[in-house]
C-alpha cells in the first residue's frame, strides 16, 4: 500500500508532519510505503534533523504550497505543482492508494470533488467527526461543514454514508441513524427536517431511529447523527470549545480524554472515488500519526467500495 501525505499541510508543517511520520513508522508495515509530497529540500532537511532514513520514503518534489488563505477554487489551477495538487494527481492515477493532509480544508474538498470526483450517484460528499459517548462508545456526526445548505435527498444520503462508515470503520452492526433535530416528535423541526424525516422513515437502506435532540448527543441513543453542515459545524466548534475549557480547568476523565482530536487524526471525505483524509489545521505530530493510520485503515477496510455497494442498493430501491 502507498500512503500519500501532504508534508506542507498544517500550521506546524513540515516539522510536525515529519515527526508524525516518525511516530507512524512503528505501526505502518514495512511492506507499505509512505509517499511524501512537498518541497524536497525541506523534507530531506527535516528527515535528517529527526534522524530518519530518507530511503524509506518516496519523496515527490512539490515546490508550490497551497496556503490556508488561498482560494480553494483557484488553487489547483494557480499552483499545479503544489503538494496538494500533485497528491491528488497521484491518487487519481492510482500511483498512491490514499492521500491525507492537514492543509487547506476547502482545497481538499475541491480536490476530492473535482480531481477524484464523486462516486456515481452521490449528490454531495460529506465530512464527519467522531462524537464520544458517555458510556465509552463512539458515534458519528455528519455533515460538519462541507454542505451548509442541503436538500432532503442530500441529507438522506448522509444517513446512508454515515451508516456505511459506522459499520465499516467503527465495527457497529446495523448502526442506529438519527436526525439531529429540535424535538423527538416526527413533525418537529423546519420544513426541510420534516421532509427528511419522512424520507428516512421506514427506509430499507439504513436503520433510522427517528429524531434526536442536542441534549442526547452524548447519551448513546444513536450511532450516526445526521444534520446539515451549518448546524453540524456549530456543534463541532462547541464540542472543541468545551474540550478546551475542560483541559484548562484541569478536569481529567475518560470521556474528556476521548474528545482529543489527536487520537482521531481527521475525517475522510465520504462519497468520493478514493480515500482522502482531511486533518485538523493545528495538527501536531500525534495527530499526523493518527491521520496517516486512518488513511491506511480507510483503504484497507475498502470503505469506498462499501459505499458504492450500498449506493447501488439505494438506487435499486428507487426503481
């Protein structure tokens, strides 16, 4: 397996990304190869500083960098020799099996949709986050920002994508899919969420368990929470803020520990034709390590193929 990594992505690149590679070495089989995309001179210098053997890696020289402030839509045409552009090109050509970056999130989404392309039938790809539960289990929340405005059929597909992810990557059989809403009753919410509820009700594609309120987000009432990217991003930022406050107050607990983004590493773009992992911009070495391992696992567990299989069943039901 060849795991592509954008060495230039993230606030602390390239030091943190190379340090993350060093941490990942112990858990990545020697039969696999980590392919490093970035400025070759900087990569070689950093590998030497950290006492790493450069011969263990394929290094793809990318003299340009897509910065956090660059326009995602223009970035690939203006900087074709950037680490992101070349990484997506290699992935599209199957020269690598997966690609991960803690760089510009918008550019990662554009690259996923425009270079790799959506799985046929997917209206809008989604990104997600893990939500720790009070009993020690984990749930999935999607979308968390890629799609601020959604139609009912898009949210329905998020339920399908989330269900496949939970089953494939989290080993949850028949995941419980819930609609994050302002009340549990069927007629609660705005017209969009009422329409989505009717689509999800009694469907054959996933195990829909109804509406869930925000107060039940951590109470293990569902394995997958579906919402639009606007509300999902608000929830995500609230969770991150709460985690930061608890750390500042020195509160230690197993539940609090499970909110640590470093352990998760990132999120795959669900619904595109190859494994692409988006990491947090502030990723440190531990987070980069987790992101690399997540990218490897997404490919190993054949998540993309499983989504395609579920989608074929979905369209078969529409006929």
